[in-house]
C-alpha cells in the first residue's frame, strides 16, 4: 500500500508529533508499505536527507511570533499536496489544526482516499486570551469536523480522547499509544550512567532534572525557570530549541544543551534522575514514554499523567496553572523534594511491554486497508 503521511513539520524541524510521524512511518515501511511524508518547510529545502520527503513551501512567521507551530502554506504547497494525495492509496494525518491537515482531508475526501487522523493534543490553555479563544473555536469548528470526516480517529492519549467525547463518530475512535525503540531506551547500567554524567561534569551527589521539548510557552518554560531558581542544588538539563532562550536566565544550575539526536537523548535519560515536563494541553509526549522505559521518575502535568491509565501510578501528575508559573513551579518543587528520585524497574517493564511501533503500525494499516 502507498501511504501518504502528513504532519506540521519534518522531524528535523519539529517536536514530538514529528518524531511520532517519523517512527510510525519507519514501522509501516518495515511492514512492506511505501511511505511518503509531506510537511511544511520554511526556507531552503535542499538539506532534507530522505527522498521520500515532500517539502511544502511555507511561511513560519506566526510560529516565531506566538511560539505555537503554525506554518502557513504557499499556493505551490497546496498543488504539491493535492498531487501527493492522488498518488497515494491511503493517508495518515497527524493532528487536525494545521493548513496541511485540513487541505489533505479535503483532497482525500474529494477523491475517496481513506484517511486515519491521529490526534495528539486537545485544548491548549494559552496564557494569551486571544490564542486561548482561537484554540477553543478551532477545536469546535475544525478539529471536531475533521475527526468526524476521518475513516477512523486515533488518539494517543486517553485524556485527549475524553476531551472530544461529544463528537458524532463515523466509527468509535481508537486509543493507540505511541511506540518505543526498546533497543535504545531501557534501564541503563551503572557504568554507562557514570560515564555520561562524567562527560557532562555532574557529580555523583547531584540530582539531575531533565527537560526535553520545544522551548515554547506551552511546554512550561516559565515554570522551569522558577523551578530551577527554587532548587539551586539540582542540576537542570534542558534539551531542545525554540524562541525562548534559557541561557538568558543566567541561572548557574541550568545546562542548555540544545537539540539532540535519539542516541544522545538516550544518554541524557541515563544521566538524569527525573524527567520534568510542566506543560499543558498535551497528549502523551513521547519523552514521557521514553523516560518511563529508562526507569526515570517523571513529574508531568495532569494531561500527560492521565494519558495512559496503566502508567498513571508511575507518573507524578501535577496540576499546571498556565497563567501562574510561580504556583505551578512551587507544586513541582514540593513534589520533587518529597521524591527519592530512584530508578523504577516496574515503570520500565510497563513501558517496554506496552508501547510498540510495530503494533501501532499494524493497527493503522488495518484501518486503512478496511473497506468502508
């Protein structure tokens, strides 16, 4: 089967959604399907490494201004996207609220291509009231009709699925968790942990808090700033990039190491004692699943903590108040101080037994191959 995958950006430019699109696409290709991937690219496209990429020319100014991923496609991108839909047997769309997603759904419905819509996020309660209102309206007027129009909607989080419980489904939605690379993410041995901490200049006595994600408001960067200031004896590693610059905070216990590849990310999980993700409006971030597989203590917002009911007992779910970073940081700090930050073999066993890219790929392919 020839499958077109559509996401906001490519993995090299994006965040968790794009990582999921990449890993699930690799699993579909390994199962024998021919996968192509269309996503927005702002600027030159010559550096994209894989021939299956279909770059969609876009303007990314709104993303830089708001911190939200909002690529605006140029007319040539719509023509290219329409041609890609015609050449495919089936389509996978990652998240509804993007121009590329909406256009793909219109093209696919017009010519009868089956569509699976993987919805990662629900309502994002931005501090900016205009953005918050726009998100509510968009979910009502765009996301819900998109979810109804898909042959099957797939949610990667029970919490997000429940937010859309009032949708009149064509078929009941599926809850299907993202997968894991078990060969890369697991309990680290003591020697590897010691080696990586030594490379990072971290002593045995230091507790290391790790954040992985885009440096944007939604991910709780203002909370992380206050949290690091309130826990001066904890070493805080920040892996990612974005319009917010943590180096400008001038906090001695913060180490901003920028974007990292998958191998280096596995090293950071081995070196850390806990993952901290004070974000809101999330689905089930892949970094939470990977951290659990590595046995890390996880402190996350309630959206993430409730995404997989089977993993909830392994995650410290903490209420995030988007318009009050101090209160939220105090909650996280109190939870961290109460915790022993020890590796959890049971959490690792749950993650490695539950999350599988091949299982996810088989389930999606099954939905696309079924006749309406």
